[in-house]
C-alpha cells in the first residue's frame, strides 16, 4: 500500500534524505512526530525514508538509515520534506526533480531542511517564493537562485 492511500487518519511524511544529510535536522523533524503519536495514544504520523537510489541514506555523521523507496519508485506523499547537507546540488538528478514536481502538481506541501531548499529551487519550485537555507549556504543559494526571494530566518512558509 502506498503512503498516499492511508485512510486511517494517519499522515505519512516522505523524507527524501540526500547523501551527507544532516542527522540533526532529520531527527529534529521525526522526533516531534513520534512524540505526537505517543501523546495521542495512536498513530497520527508515519514516515518513510526515500533516497535517490533506494540504498541506505548515509548522514554527514556517517550513520546510515534504511530507505523504504528509491525516488524513482516512491509514492506521492501528502507531505514531502527534503533533508540535505553538504553539496546538495551535487546529487540532484532529473528523477528527483520529477518526484518533487509530482508532489507540487498534487498540491502536497513540500518542505526542506538544512540545504534541502537547493533541490526545491533546482526543480524551479521556489521561483517567485520566499525561502531560506542553512546560514552557511545562504549567500551561495542567493547567487544560484536569483528567482527565489531568499530570507535569513530560521524558517519560512510560503504556499505549499
């Protein structure tokens, strides 16, 4: 069963973990979902790991997490979040762009953590929108994606 077909009220989040992703960012997103499930005494949230090739995702701290799907065969989630780290554009592929655009066409909210916005911007999904990235990459992001209204805050919400 794909994540998009759950009818039990649980929201399954698809996390696209890029090579050398930030484990701190990923865990900071998953732990509140886990705690919500515990406090709610039922499964309100689920999550699946998607990687570019379906192989385990290796974080910048060298820890690895098992992937549920390769991006080429991953479902369309009701919420998809890209988590990247160092050199996010180095691992961008047309398959990743297609997967992200599919979510956009479906009206699914898209999010990014750390430098994940580089992939959303590379797929032209942030053109004309406000966005931010990790402060160390902010100037580089501004230079590479002038069509994105870049802010220096911790987070930005603009549309889906």
